[in-house]
C-alpha cells in the first residue's frame, strides 16, 4: 500500500487551523463623508476598538487551536497524563471558532443595516 496523500486520506501533516492570516490587514474600506469617499488606513482600523476586538478573537482561535494540537501530540506520544485535557482543549477551540463566526455574522448584519439605512 502506498503512503497516503496529505489532506486526501487520513489526517493532514499540519492538523488544525493553520494558515489563518489576519483579515484585518486586507481592509481598506471606503468611508462615506460629506464631500466624497475617503479610504480608511490600515493603522486606523487596527487601532480602533472594532479592529482590536477581531484581532483578539483571531489570536484566541490561533492559541486554542495550537493548544489542541499540542494536546493531540502529547496524547499520541503517551506524554499526556490526563486524557480529558484533550477533550477540554478541543471544546475550547470549538468555542473560540464559534464565537469568531458569530461576531463576524453580527458585524456583517450591522454593516448591512447601516448600509441600507435611508439618511
């Protein structure tokens, strides 16, 4: 039998959430002002409460996923004393992703409401 291809059969080499980049770094949204549109700089977005909230949420997802991946490794190598820690780490990672998705959905809903508001 040949070796499995990563990502097709079995668990990929880098199991977990990897490659998440900070989506806030790609934001350069136009802002409607009285005399036309003005692009918001990336630094202004990152320094805002909104930007820091999502940056913190993304970092939380990365941290909890790393913790879960570490617990999986420790269990597989027999170094994990309490196997319940793997379940707890997995649940924390699941909650972090769920919270990020819910916050994204709420932010998009609020943006769409503001966009469709008649002034």
